[in-house]
């Protein structure tokens, strides 16, 4: 059974930084494309950033240039470095494996990021 465990969220002031981590167990991590998603209150979950098994990345328009996704296949982890955070980045952040445009596994608990002064 695949488990996704996100961590690293918290309260940060606008302009600050956070680094999120996701540990994946129970899957052959190295062959999966991975992604970070987020869901703000009252909104649908949206794709934030994705990274292929080969390391190619793409980003949502609103985070391009501020967020960086990376992966460590030896540790079965995917990370999201978030810089220049804005109040509109406030959301619960989730990771998942990705097949095409679809998330593959049951969602984890996510990690809450709050950007506020």
C-alpha cells in the first residue's frame, strides 16, 4: 500500500520561504512522475509543480520562478522549495505520483502553509 507523508508546512510572513518534503513508501518511486498540488479554502485542488522520473520539471503559472521541485530517488522523497511566498500561496499542499494529468495514489494528509503577516 502506497503512503504519502508530507511535511514542512507552517506560518510564514509574505516574502518568506519554506521547504516542503514528501516521503513515499510502498511504490517504485524512481519510475513515477511526481507532483505537488495545493488546495486553498473554498477552491479546487490545483497542480503546483511536477517532475518526471527523468528530472524534467514544469510549474503552474502562479509559482513559476518562485518555487522549485526536486526529487531524491535514493530517499524516495520529493521536495518543494518555496521562495517569495505570497498570501495567495496559503493552502494545504499535497504530493502524489502522476500519470498524465491524473494523480495516482490515495491522498495523504497534506501540510498546511499559511502566508500571513
